[in-house]
C-alpha cells in the first residue's frame, strides 16, 4: 500500500506543478495518516481554485479528482490498519496508546502477574558504557521473574495439554521440587533449564490464547527433553510470551526515561543507568548500601533466594533486575545462552547491569531464573 501511495503522490506532483505546495511536508519515510489527510485537503483546495478560475482543462481536473478519491481510499486503508496495529487492543479499551511504563495484568491458573511497557531505543551498553545497542520495537516485560506459584500453575496445565518437561522446577533455592506451592510461593522458580523455560513459555502462550513463539522446523516446541529442537529453536515473530534478548533485558534494566539523577547517561533522548550500577540503584556496585536497596545478593541474602518484589523497583517499575537469581535470555553465546543480573549468592560486582554472563541451556541450578516479555503485534 505504501508503494502505491508514494507513486500516486509523486505522479500527482508531476502533473500538477501548481499544487506542489500541498506536498511541502511530505516525507515517505514517516508519512502518517494525519499528514496524508492534510495533503489531500490542500490538494482539493488547489483543484477547487483551478476549477473556479477555469485555469485547467475540465478533463484534466476530473482526472485529478479521481486521483484524490484514490488517495482518500488509501487514507481509509491506513486508518484501518492503524486500528489493528500493535496497540489496537489497548486503544480499543483505553482510547489512547499506552505510555512507556504502562502496566498490564495477566492471569494464569489463578495467578496474576504484571508487565510493564519498555520503549524501543538506542542505549549505552557495557560496564564502561562505551558500546551501544538498539531495540527496534517496544515490548512488555514482567515486573518480576517467574514465581514458583506461576510456574507450577502453568506446568500443571501444560502436562495435560501435550507438553513435556525435563525438570519439574523448585520453589526458590531451598524449597521442594515439583510440589504444590507453599508459603514461599512468591520465590523464583529454580532448577528448571533454559530448555524447560522456552517450552513453558509456549505453554503459557497457548494457555492464555496467544501464539507460541518458539518453533523448530515449523512446529511449536512442546518437549523440553528434545534437545535438538530446543537448541535450534527459532524465535518466531509471534505475540506469545518469550525470554528477552540480552539487549531487551539491558534496556529495561538501564531505563530512566526523563530522570537524569544519580549519574544517569543521556542517549537517544532518554537517560540510562550507568553499567556499573545495580538496576535502580543510586550509586555503583561499590556502594553496598545503595545496592542492597534494590538487590538480594551476598551482602544481604541470608544464604537463599527471597520473595520477589520486596526491594525498590527500577524506574520502569521492575523488581529484582539485579540479584535474587540470574535471568535467562534468548541470546546465544556459542553453545551457551546469555544470563544477566547476578544472583543471591554473588557479590556486588555481579549485580552490575553492564555485566554479561552465560549458562548452559540444559543445566539447572538454584541461581537461575527467568523473566517474561511479549511483543504486541
């Protein structure tokens, strides 16, 4: 549709030199429906003046009116497409597109979890903030890592709907494996592999009516014991739940928006937390008190994981982005997968948001957790 629109506009400009002013603000790279409507209205005005002044042949003006009708038809198509865009459902309910940091709630098996909207942006990366990365599409990211109660509820549904897991999952670092949730239900699920995680994410997507993201040879991956399928998983452009990429994770961990406090770095029209800080901290990792405000780690964890959401959130409203458990990402690193954020039994150095580590996809440990994201399509 955009190609047809561009050709039609260029053609109209060529045959109507007197109406070029109507296109003064046109840029095909960011043409909006509002801009197009303004162009059409001004073009109609110019044509009407030509009719009133008898300054063009009637057949020529009739042809122009036909082109204007085509432009209105394309405008209608653009407006219709916009209503079905990535924010169509949100706009239908609220009347506006969601703002960065907006919260949306999901419920699975009686367990509610919240997600926040992160922006598309270019931002600094690395411990020295000397690199850059870009995320091209806004995405929803969970406020907390997956809790054991959510894992258990979805896994119970999945086992009855054609899914297979290599590991049952554990309630925190010291809880039971595969048993019904206890008083510690809000602790992170651990002892589940990266392979288990992508299968579980597919199950959650299907359970809530979204399109599963992870496939192998065109088939949805439903078996975590199928190592070949899991290790060659394709992350489809689908609206289901998934792991973040390493870049998405770091963007969400660093985001400060318009908040320039505490040494924030300006880039891409926004402010970002320095790479040597824990996510949401007011000073770098050498300041243990500042790190303890936002993270469970070796200085304050009492030797175990803790309930999610007890520390101060970062500027995007996300909890425990540093500490408690390392968080799996989808991003590969040779035969490993990137993990971010540090964990409960690591020192402050590992809580730095510019720090990158790795884990074996089929391995399990009490230090690994997972946080969900979604892309609205």
